[in-house]
C-alpha cells in the first residue's frame, strides 16, 4: 500500500505540472488500486512512463524541424462566397491554438483539421492541416496580415495573403476562378538584351489535372519567335504538387526599348471534381472537363540598341560569339576557271543573321551569289555552324592571290564588337590557251561549192530514208505495259490528294475516325449484351454516345452531357423521335448506376436503339 500511495503522490505532482501524460497515468493508477498490487505491474507501468517521457523529449528536440505555411485556395471571389485558408504543419504540430487576426468586414471561422502523410526524398512526413473559412462582407482589396503560430518553444510567422473581393454580380475571369488548379508562367534567364541577341524562354503551364491541350500563343510585339517545343514534368509549388507542361522557344528582339513579352495564353480542358449527381460521377469517376483559357503575367524586357561607337565598317548585323575558318580551292587555275571560297562560322548566337563576309575582288574577279547552309542540331541551344560558299573567276593572268577578308560581329557578353581576319590566299592563274580553228577537207575543185561549204552549215544526214510504222504499236501487250506506269501514277496521285484533303480538314478526319470507333463499338455492345455484361455495356454505350455527339457538334467528347440534346442537337434539325431516343439512352446510362439492367434482351434492344440513333445523327447536315 505504501508503494501505491507513493505513486498517487507522483500522479498528483505530474498533473499539477501540466498533465501531458494524464491519460497514461490514469490507466496506471487504476492498475494500482486495491490490495495485492504486485511489483511486476509497477515495473510495466514505469516502463510505459519512461517511454512516454523519451517521446516527449524527442518531440521537443525535433521541434525546430517543423515547417509551417499558410495559403488560400483562391485569391479572387465575389461577396457572399467563401475561400479556404489552410495552415499546414509539416513534421510536427503547433504547441498552442493559432490566433488569427481580426479583420473588418471579414469573418474567419475554424472549419476542421486533417492529417496528410507523404514521402519526400524517401522520408515519411506527417502533415497537420488546419482549415478556416474566410467570408468577406463587402467588395474591396484585403490583406490577411502576417501572424505568429506557436510551434515548440518558439513561434513561426506567416506571409501576408492578398484577397480580392468583387461585387456579388461580377464575373470572375477564368484565370482567377481556377488559379488554385492551374496557372502559367514565363521564365527567361535575364531581362536585359541587345537588339538581335537571341535568348531562350520557357512557358510553364501548371495544372492539377487536364487534357486536350493546345499549343500556347505568346504575345511578343518586337520579337521574333521560333516554334515551341514541349515536354512535361512535376513540380512542388507551395503546398501543392502540380504537373506542368514546359514549352521552350527562342526569342530575338528586333527593336530597342522596354518591350512587354507576353502574356502567354494557354487553352485546355481542366479536369475538376464534379459536385455529384450527374452522369460524370458514374462514368468519369467524379471528374468533369472545364474548358479554360489561362493568361500568364507579362514580362518587361529591356532591349538596348547596338552601340555605334567602335562599329566596324563591314558589320552586317551578326550578334553572338563566333569563330571562323575559311579555305579556297582550286588554287592553280586558268583565266576564267572557277575558284570556290568556303567560309564556316560556328558558335552561339543569331546564326541566321550571319552573311558571307564582303570579298573586295574588284574587276580582277567575276563573282557569283553565295550559297548558305545552316546546321543547328538543337535550335534551342542557339549553337551551330553556318556554311557559306561563293564562286569567283579570275579575269586575267596578273592575279596572284585571293584578297584578305574579315568577319565582324557584336559580342553581347563582352558588350563590344569583334572582327575575325583571314589572310590573303596565294593563287596561280595561267593564261587561257588559244582555240584552234577547225580543219575543213575539200573534195571538189568547184570554187562556188567550196565557198558555200566554208560558210554554210553542213547537214549531218541530208536524206532521212524511208519511214515505216513499227508492228509493235499494233500489239495490245505493248499498250498494256505502257499504261501500267501511268495507271500507277494516277493511283498514287489520288491517294496523295485524299491524304492532303484529310490533313487540311480535321472535321472530316474526326468524322472518319469516330465512324470506325462507333462501328467497332456497336459490335462490342452486341457481344456484351449477349454475354449479359451490363456494367461494361453501359460504360461502352455512354462513351460511344459522347464520341458520336461530340463529332456531330464539333465539341470535345468529354464535354457532352444530356443537355446538349435540347441545346444543340435539336438546332441541327434532328427529329423529335431521335431526341427522345437520345434522352432515353442518357437516362438509362445514368440509372444503371443504381439499378443495372441484367436481361440480355433489354441490352440488345438498347444496342439497336443506339444504332438507329447513330444512323439518324449521321444524316444531319453539319457545318464543315
């Protein structure tokens, strides 16, 4: 009993000190009541207490590793709407209740807490999420100020959070309404360039889920842009793991000044969780496709003009960092023979602006326009080789060399002009051999005939002989063999025209693809009906309905719902019977979620009903 009384006193002291272990000690006290409390039970209780004490010390030692952040699920809303403020604690928990600041015309209420477990760099991280609803009462621009949250023995501050509140009837742009799900950014290495200096830019489209992407359009007045190349990846932004599409291109400023680059416009279908109760919940697992157009913030690019001081006379606009090699061949020629001058410029920069260095040959050479070829394996790296060739002809035997020439360019890194020199090339030019007059052998002594022969053209064959038709032309085999290449050419030409027609007409191409898909799907529907596979039957039926209606209405298949029948199909001239049949098919697909049809005969009737509806839809006249 003395042992039990001693433990009761310890329990009281620990309760007065804070009671962190009160639940465990209460359980121990219950075990120690009554007579016959044995020493083994006491040892077990003491072991548990020691483990809890060690855990407490470990928690206090690692409190410094706790990270904390605050975020809003969106930054623009209307009066009467709510946003969610999330306080996220990674690697620990707050040591007290966070006190949020009071704000006029804004009500902040605690909404609940949740726990999230993630794996980062192979380490298991447990996060505590505290959520609050923020409800503004009047339009305006608000800022939730920074506040401190107790963590361990200290406090961690938040960042101020901006909130824009519009009137109740105001329209929120898609870029703001869906900012928590998707956004776009433009990135460049620096924002200060010279005219003609190419630079790489990146456009990153972040999204939590999406599809049917279109190539972004970038507004860049004063810039030339190469076509985008894209790849995809994942990135953690704040507390959210986003997928992103990375679009890369090369931009070259063509005028000086402070030029805006952007915004970039990205259009795609954003996949959002449905509110429930519609056909999307059954067949798309609660996901709906929301067409959105995202605009990024523009960048201000400062473009400086090329300096006039120190500009070489032969500078022709090349900007970058280059090296040059040159050669000429052959070097032993006669007057009028061609000599090819080859110049190769390699390096990083605007290779398209590199021209043939000016060759000051004067009247001693006749020159022809140069030929140009550019080899750039990776256009985004802006490195490659520019090959230039020019043919010249020496005009007299006094020429002893090809004159020296130079290539000048502006180096934006060194902010100065540079000139690469090529020395004169020795050249041996021989005089052209005199042409000998042809010898004419005369076989007659008639002076008049001889004079005519010396001045007139001599016919190669004055008498052509007797012409006769060949017997080969009368044989059918000859015409058959001769016509095979022509027929083959006609067939290939027809096939090419059809391919070009499909390539230039996406509506026609989609019509054919959907036609094949629906025909194959009909056969699958009949097989599934015969096998009484109800679940697969209705999934397949709903997908085929979306594809066929999407092709007829020129809409994405994922955007097709029952509402389009009255809004769009009826406007195409569909009969009342066809509209009723389509309504019935949509409704039976939705009802299959709760009371699926199991009878083979009923499934077969639905398959035939869909086949009849498809025939009616294909008869409708659609634009394009």
